[in-house]
């Protein structure tokens, strides 16, 4: 079983921010979470590849892509994490 892409603190923080705060640009995420821009870009790439986040149809005010979560995919990933840790729960 492949571990979930959410089993990483940085990616989890980004997903949490997007769930609670709505769409945000990489720069906004970097600033809000005090993370290096490269770290955020890499994390968004992995989350995007996994289908957890995507670029919204509406760009930000400064025309940068804004990212948002796909709730059903997040729930699927969380179920995978729960299944992974089930023997220890």
C-alpha cells in the first residue's frame, strides 16, 4: 500500500489552509504558513498530481494561479491514512 500524499506535515498544513481559508496562490500560502516558496511549489505539485488540489478557473487579483482543494479526493486520502494506521488505533 502506497502511503498517502497527506502523510506529510507541510502538505497537510497547505491542505488545511485551503480547506479553511479557500483558494490561495502559492505566494499567499508561503506567506501565511511561513514556508519557503520552493517548498510550497513542490508540495503543490505533489498535491496536484495526486488530484487533491487544482488551479481554480479564476486567477487571483495579480493574475497568479490560485489553488483550491477537491474535497472528495481529500476524504479518499484521509480514509487511506486511517486504513494505514488502523492496526495501531
